[in-house]
């Protein structure tokens, strides 16, 4: 992630969320101009094999576009699927020359980070794919055993298995990316608010269908709500095709001079 920030410029600093007792304003990054291509990837959910396949397709496709290309994972890279730990390891490694990666925060990264800070207070995460994530780190346990364990015991298990580099990676994820008239985030936006007034909850927990009800000049690219087929509309693009359940992972290529193009990896 540091390479993206170095190449394209740092995002906004956190500011107080005035008028609210909630968390700070979400950290949002911006690019000064459109790269040669942006590849926005839907919810991976721990399906590393599918992601590797899709990434190879992206690398091959990107060879047609000279200049820097950017892969943006739209959040929910963790939970549900079998390989969350290996997925984060993969994303911590550098991509090939000519590409950068940026991972945005989704609601599942948010739940995971809350669990890492306070396991005993966030056990409900286990019911939403968290147990699969713990197993990917070698924590072989079940819901009942964890819930019966003391706070200190759960804390010691988590600290012994989840690398600090993974915790840092998750804690530093931004909530969105501006590129010209395109805004990329996990769950879409609240269309009744200016983009500068969005909350973390809007960007990672919202209902993207609300975007269809309000006219706007910004194209929103998101995931969060799994569809049978990707949605390409003038107001929003949804590339979540439910990888962990369907065996299909989708990305959309965006560029200055081209219509959005879909790329898909599927279990054979």
C-alpha cells in the first residue's frame, strides 16, 4: 500500500466528525489523474486461488496499456473463504512492475479489526466468516470453545497466530479512493450527503441501491452486495459476484478512453 501512496499522493488526514459522537471522518485517498488503467476487484472473501487467477488475467490485460496500472480491491478480502491469512500475505508482497495495488476497507475488515482489539466483545464476528479466518491462521477451534474461554486466553491465542504485519495492514486501510469523476469504495455512498460528509458506516455498511434514486455526476464503483452478474449502470458499478459461494470473482477495468470492461476468474 505504501507504493500506491508514494506514486499517487497521500490521502486526506483524519478529521473530527463534527456534529457526531461517532468515529473520525473516513480516510479517503485521491489520485491527481487517471492511471493507464484501474482494475477494481469485487469481494474476494479469502478465495486466494480465485484472486491469483484473476490477477494473472489483469496482468495480461494490462500489458496492452503503457504506463502505471492500479489494482483496487474494494474491501472484504477477509472472512468466509478458506485463505484469509495467505491472501493478506499475497497482498503484502509487491506486484509486478507497472502495477500498484490498493486495498480498501470493507465491513468484514472492520469486524476483524474490532475482534483483534477486543475479542471478547466482538464474538458475533465469528458467525459472519470470522471462524474461517481464524482457521486460516491455524487457530483450530469452534464458536462455543472461544465463547467459554477467558478474555486473556482468547487474546493470547490471537496474538500468537495473527502477525503484527497483518494487524497493521488492516488498521491502515483507507475507506475510499477518488479518481476524477469516479469514486471507489466498499458499499457505495449515502446519496443524500455530499461525498465529503460520508461516514465510515456509509462507505462500508450502506445500501448501494440507494445510489440509483439520486442523480449525481460521480460514478460509484463498489462491491458489498453479491449479485448473480456484475452491474454496470451510469450511476454505479457493482462487481461483487459472491466469490466464496459462486466460485466467480470479478473485476472491472476503468480508463480514460475506454468503456468499462469486465474480467472474471471462475472455478473450473
